[in-house]
C-alpha cells in the first residue's frame, strides 16, 4: 500500500487531497498542529478510517518535521500544503508568514535530503499570487488578452507571495541540486464549500446563507427591507433597540480579477503531478477571469435577489497595502502533459458554495 504524508491536512485542500488519496487506497499520514481548539472539522468524515493516521507537528519546527519524516521514510509522496495562506493577514504578521509559508517548505525539503528519502516524491503548494503585478499579453488579430503561465516572471505583492516565491525556488533548487523528485503546482484561486470563511468567495456565500436563513426565520421578504449605512431593517420596525436588523456584508476591493476554480478538481492535479516520471512545475487554473463584483452578482441572483449594492458596504478596512489586480492563468502545459482539465465552471462553483451555505 502506498503511503502519503500531507502537511496541512486540516485545511481546505488537505481535506480534499485526503479524500482522494484514501479513495485511491493510500495510507495517509496527516500532520496537524496543536492548537487550543479542534481543527479537524474538514476531515471529520475521515477520522474513523483505519488508513488515516494523524501526527502532531508544526512545519516551523525542524525537529518535529524530521521526526515525523523519520517515522515515515517509506512514504511514496509528501505534500506540503501547510501555510499561513491569507494574503491580508500576511501584511499584519509578515514574520510568522515567512516562517510558516517560506521556511516551513525548506524544513521539509532539507529533512528529506538529510534522511536520504530519494524514493519519496515531494509536492509544493505554490501560488498564482507569486505573479503579483505581472502578466504576459497575447496579441490576436483584433484583441489582446492578459495571462500568466509557467514562464511569466514573478512580481510578488505581499509578504505571503514573497514567502511562496522563496519556497518555490527552494523546491526547484532541491530538485536540481539534490535530484529530489520535487514538483510545484502554481495554483490559481480555488474554492468550494470547505473554503475558509475569511476568503472573499466564502465570506460572500456564508453571508448570503445566513441572510436568507434570517429572512426565512423572521418571515422577511426582500421588499420589506429598509436600508441604513450599516444594517438592513425590516419595514415598520425601525427602532434599533427592538427592530429586526441584519448586518450588511462588508467587503474591500470589488474590482480585483481572479481565476477561480473548484478545490476538488485542483487536488486531482496535485496528485497527477506526482505520478509523472520527471518532476516539474505546472500552472493549474481555469483560464477564465472574473471580478469580485461578478461573483457577488451570481451569488445574489442565485437566491433570487437582482441587486446587491444596497446590502454590501465597501469598507477600506479590507483594502490591502498592495493589491494583485489581475489573475488569469494559462494551463496549456498541464492539459498537454498531465491530461488535466478543470471540471467545474465559475457558475457551478458559486452555486455549489451557495447551496452548501444555505443548508
Ligand atoms: P488553508 O485552508 O488555509 O490550510 C492551510 C493548512 O496549513 C491548515 O491545515 C493549517 O492548519 C496548516 N498550517 C498552518 N500553519 C501551520 C504550521 N505552522 N504547521 C503545520 N501546519 C500548518 O489553505 P488551502 O486553501 O487549503 O491551501 C493549501 C495550500 O495551497 C496552502 O499552502 C496555500 O497557501 C496554497 N494555495 C492555496 C490556493 C487557494 O486558492 N486555496 C491557491 C494557491 C496556493 P490549521 O488547520 O491548524 O490552521
Ligand atoms: O479571497 P482572497 O482573500 O484571495 P487571494 O488574496 O487572491 O488569495 C488566495 O488565492 C491565492 C492564489 O492566487 C492563494 F495563494 C492564497 O493562499 C489565497 O487562497 O481575495 C481575493 C480578492 C482580493 O483582491 C481581495 O482584495 O478579493 C478581494 N477582497 C475584497 N473584499 C477581499 C475582500 N478579500 C477578502 N479576503 N475579504 C474581503 O472582504
């Protein structure tokens, strides 16, 4: 039976990857860090599987990394999905982000070399955020289109993206310098019902789910609503102390473009990369780009609301010191070499997330 180690198993992607590997008959070792509350909610459905083993560890602690790898040197695959993965948080906690998202990867790679794990394959979760401000331009007969692929230069725009660049280069160095089978997936934004609640897509679908449930419980129809700067009120009950009120959805930059796909599809790409004879780097994306505004429109329309402007507040608190304005990937290489294509569209994704948050 093949063994795989997942650093970051409790995260969105770690949980999808664990589903996939267990389905494929792997023995899965998941690394979880000790925190004061239970973080296993995304893998709750897997906890009684005998092929899943959880090990306690932290990728910032090189001792814990080497001890875990020493106990599982027979692992065929090692996935590094662990990160402080929130871009806005990385501006507030840059050193912590560096230690986890940048140096954590080095701790794993060096431990694999020190332990002589020549037969184990390594996956690094690189990010489209590394492209930052940069893109390439394809000039057609009548139009131009912007895109990023494996050859686009990185111009990172956040402490998170800089840490990811360091880990990405480190992965390439250990591949070339130590002959390690180390691949990096440069994944564009991917979401789903298991997405953390403070990423923009999930923040929106979670809010709409809570809002619709509140309307249903209180017998409120959108036509009954009265607007205020911060909350929505129900007609005839304007007294704030007693009236029905619901906080508006507060967001930052609505004009950013992202290439959003479904996390389950992207975890299949990670696994496929490690099945290749030679390690390499691959862009994984949908090739479509949409603004936060467009996501809002699809989500609100999907619950029968034509308009979102009166329910959303643009709050500068959610602006970032530096922004990534435009991401749209070109995954031709993954299509050709891995035979991978995304299965879910932007609309599918938004509706899947809304349905889940409504239930
Ligand atoms: P996520 O939901 O934030 O999960 C991050 C995981 O890392 C969690 O399991 C977390 O554990 C773990 N972790 C954090 N600090 C750790 C530490 N010091 N030691 C060990 N584990 C630690 O992220 P995701 O969306 O699944 O993304 C997975 C990976 O892909 C991340 O590296 C992310 O940066 C990268 N990525 C994500 C996207 C995307 O759109 N989702 C795109 C490109 C790249 P806790 O549960 O204890 O917090
Ligand atoms: O959902 P986001 O926080 O994702 P972001 O910054 O693109 O990063 C995600 O994708 C990366 C891949 O490109 C990953 F590497 C990274 O780990 C993470 O998974 O923000 C998306 C956009 C940004 O432009 C942000 O400024 O939405 C904008 N936004 C507007 N209002 C907001 C909000 N983002 C968040 N999180 N919260 C808001 O209220």
